[in-house]
C-alpha cells in the first residue's frame, strides 16, 4: 500500500522536512555539485542531503514547525492519531530517550488530531483541530510557554484518564463538531470542517 508523504520548508534556510505516518525526515538543500552521492535530486541544479530521520509512534497525522528556531534546531508540533500533540526539537526526537523528555498536550477525550498550526505572530500560541467527539470541542488554542516538563514527562495512555494537572487550552470551540483544517492570522482562525463548511473564529480580546 502506498504511503502518503508530506513536505514543508523550515524557517532555517535551505532545510525542509518530509513525513509519513511513522517517519519524520530533515533534509538540507544545496547545489548538486556540493552534494554527496546519496543525495536526492530535487531539481536540475539542486539536491537534498538527509540530515536525520526519526521514527514516530502512535501514527503521525500532522506536523507544523515553529516560525523561529533556536541554535539551528527546529521545534516541531506533531499531531498523533490518539489526539496527543508532541512538542520537541529535532535533536530531542533524534536522540530519545533524553533526560528532558518531549512535552505533550493531551486531549480530554482521545481521537485523531487532524491539524496543528503555530500562530505566525504570537509564536507561543498553537492551534489544534481534532475529530468529532460529542461531549468535547474539536478546536483548542494552547500557550506552549505555560507547559512544564514535569506535567508532560509521562507518555499518554489512551486507556487512562489524563491527570488533572495536565496543561489546559486557553480557548476551546466546536463542541460536537469536526475540524479537518485550521489556519490563523493573529487570533483570527479559519476552521474547515466536513461538508464544505468554513467558520471564522475570533479569539482576540
């Protein structure tokens, strides 16, 4: 069975990522003359060298990259099939387990995470969109600056009830609805749901 592959440029010049349901890869694009023999040709003049790849558990469904990078390392938001959002730099993912584990955002009711988006202006805000679950909302806006490592050290167990001290979203919307895509500008969000419906949400105070 064919595996769908997604691709996205990163904030670091000439670097991009690709991912499937279980693998995340980081590449460096450069002139073919400067590439090694195993590089992938991406145009007549440029190739891509693999910097690193990591295996992702729990079926990777969506990815976004923080607009800013620290020490040439990328911060990823990884949306998983159980609804958990994993926040980690590529170096953390590449060398797990590490003394400082990746941070995780856990939904109240496990179901697939379809989209994750960092706010392009307020970079500490992260929006997520989930499958429909009747007693719960499908959209959550998180502040990643208010997440402690202690609250996120444990892996998410879909059979267990999340602890009361897990991070909670700043805002939620869409009870008993389904979100397949979300895009934002400042605190204006566009939600796309099933049935060709698009909803504009304004979380500005």
